[in-house]
């Protein structure tokens, strides 16, 4: 039977209150040519057994990383997730969207967020971190706005080696407040220091770079920081948290604000979300930080306690004084990252990062020997690298899929000058046999 929660009499009462004659008038602003204009073609009800079979058949139409060998990255990564992460996330104490405003009944959630902030602070080398954000792209945009608020300037320079979709999000965020966005070119796979320095001026609020960058190359943050600071601008770094298990922390390289995508820290790919953005900064910029921050204090009995603090969001203060309108702290995703990092520890995270580097270099070495394939740039990379291909990447990926392999990203989609180039990703999950299978298939196509 159809599920209609309101009786005809109740619907008529609501229409009269709204001054309408029929329900269709509620949708008058939607153009006729995009309306359905017919009944939904939904068959009758199913039993539980029938519904389970139906949903299973629908799920089989998708091909994910559990069924294929994944060499695709570009911002969403196939890292191994310990089983304990999912187990802890499924506990009823955490499985809620309720914001922990009342500390007396939310100490568990507040403590988990506090632990998350502490871990992000240590990873990034910053003084403070917030209670997480929507994703890496919006975190980078918020970092740009934060830098503009801190410097009272209205110009931002962003590297062309930053994730192209992240750059689009930053552009969207800066459009409203009319903040100028200038793109700095890259050369040989990294941000051009000379060209970037020439773009920085006394009205520049921040320089935005990625570490490692979109191509997997390692940027020299110290020199970029020196260039930004020479004109009074801040350095905002979008970092891969897995890479920070091995690379020098951005804070130790002169970064003022560090953001990033935390999906690799225990979150599945999930068709693009929900993911986890992180944001950390130096103490002097703490009060410009968007979102929430959980702080540690003591209760009336002198015992350790946790509370939400420095909530400079539009829900709590005057809209014109708010630092952002970030409303969700992604607490469940942040908990996944906290559990993941707790399970691995310092040595475990370093080991994962080392495996990524070692396996990436193994794949690069083999591919560079194949006729028709070429590594276009020198320099070290982390878990991702660019390869020039003898055939169009789209055609290569179609062929690889026939062998149960998810190939790399066609860079020509974002960079016209890189048409015929592919971005490949090798995480710690890829085995020697899988890497050699990829090389064998690519060699056969050449």
C-alpha cells in the first residue's frame, strides 16, 4: 500500500492555511520540462527475502576496490582499514549526529574529538586544530578565508599543482567576498618558486600549496614559506596525512595553516563521501579558526573534563562576526581517524608511508623501462606519479578494466598540456604481483 502520512482532510487544511488550492502549486517554480509529470513506476511491495535479493543484485552492478586492483587515487585513496575501526564506529555511544553541546552528557564524544585534534596537531606540527570539517577541498577554502581575515588582505595565490577540484572549490568560496584568486604555474611537476614569488605582493593574504602536490611530487615548503612571509602573506599547506608519517611536518617548514583530506585515515572510499577535512594553525591565528574546537578543563570537583570552546560560528554569534558557517564537525569520521591513528601509532603510520614510497618507486622503475612510456619529471614522489603513455589514457583504462584493474586518472581532463599523461597511485595495499600485472598489461598495449 502507498505510504501517505496525511489524510485528505489534513492536506486540505494545510493548503487552506497556505492560501493554495492544490498541491501542484507548491512546485510552480520548477519548470514543467524537468518535472516527472507521471506516476512513479514502482512495483508492489516485496517481502524481506525478495528485497534482500533485489538490493544484492543492484549492488553487483557496481565495481569497487574490493573486486578490482586499484591504481586510481587523485584525492581518494585505497588504504587498508583495520577491522577495529569499523567495530568501534558501530558502537551506539558514537552512532549519533547529535552535536555535543551539553558536556555533562557528552564527555565520551568530546574526549574523542579532543584526542583527534591532538593527533592532527602533532601530525601537522601546528599549535592547535579544530574539530574537523567537511572535506579537504572545503578545508583548503576555509584556510584561504582564514588567512584573509588574519591579514586583512583580499588576494590569494594558489599553485597550479594543487588538486584541480580543490582549486575550483576555493574559487567558489572566494567569489562571494570578492577575493582575488591568482594561479601560480608549475614546472617539472612542482610549484615554480620563481614565478610564484613574482606573483606575491603586499596585498597577498596567502599562498596555497599542496604537500605532496596533485602530481605526487614533494614541494619545497621552506622556500615557499620564505617567499610568502617576505611580503607578509601566510603559507597555507594542504597535506596528505599519510605522507606526514614520513615527511617533515609542514609546521616545521614554515607553514602557518595546514589543512587536508583525512579519508586515508580509516575511511572507505564510499563513492566520494562522507569524508573528513582537517584544519590546524599556529596559536596566533587560533581565534580566526572556523568550526568548533574542543578544549580540556576541570569540573567542579577538579576532575578532567572536556567542553566545546571558541565556537565562532554564525549559530553562536552575530553573523557578520562569524568565522564560518561550518555546521558539522564530522565527528564520526574524525573518530575513525582517531581510532586508525591510535591503532597504528607513530611507527605504524611511518611504516605505511614507507610502504607507499617503496611500492611507488618499484612501479615507476618498471614502467620507465617500457617502450613508449616515460616519466616526464625528475624528483621524488609519494604514492602517486605521472606517466606519459603511448595511447590515450581513456583507451588504456578500458583495456585495464578487462583485466580487473582500475587504471590511473587521465590528466588531460584537467591539464590540456598533459594530454596523453596518466596519474597512477600505489598504496601500501598493492602487492608486487599486482604491480607487475599492471606493468605487464601496459607493456602489452604498447
